[in-house]
C-alpha cells in the first residue's frame, strides 16, 4: 500500500486588525436603579428583623444528653462566665447555678423584670 497524502489544511484568515478586547459599556450620568438590579424592577427596603423590643441574649445554657452517654452542660454568659460540667449530678448542679447566675448577673440587673 502506498501512503496516503495528508489532506490540505484549511488556512485561517489573518488576525483581525480591530480592537482585541470588548470595550465596557458607557455609563450614564445621574441616578437610575442601583447596580445589580434589573431595570424596571422596584426595590424595597425591609425593616430590620433584629430590631425588636431591645432585648438580646446575654446568657446561654446548652445541655446534651445523648441516649446511653454521659450528659454534659455548658453555661456561657456575656459577662465572661464559661462553665462546663459532665455527669448527671454535675450537669444538674450547673443548670441550677446557671439559673441563679441569670438572676444575679450584672448585665441583666438593669433590664426590666430582672432581679435588682
């Protein structure tokens, strides 16, 4: 068999002489819709859902008691308190201590309904 000649490759036209990169669209002066919003789509500003009655969390009690495992409890407060207990009796004692701290903490005494 005789080797086949390679088919002729098509030649590409020479490189274009115009601009190589896309030019950004001209910006219009003045107002208009905020960037990122489709034209003609109204925008609404919703009230802040967190701005309720002025209350906010100060202390957290986390209890974990998985079936068949040792229960644990953690008491954390914005005043710097950070306690941990493991075991039935110690976790129950920490729950009681957290309740007492919640009523006596200096961060809560100025709030309405808190101990004075």
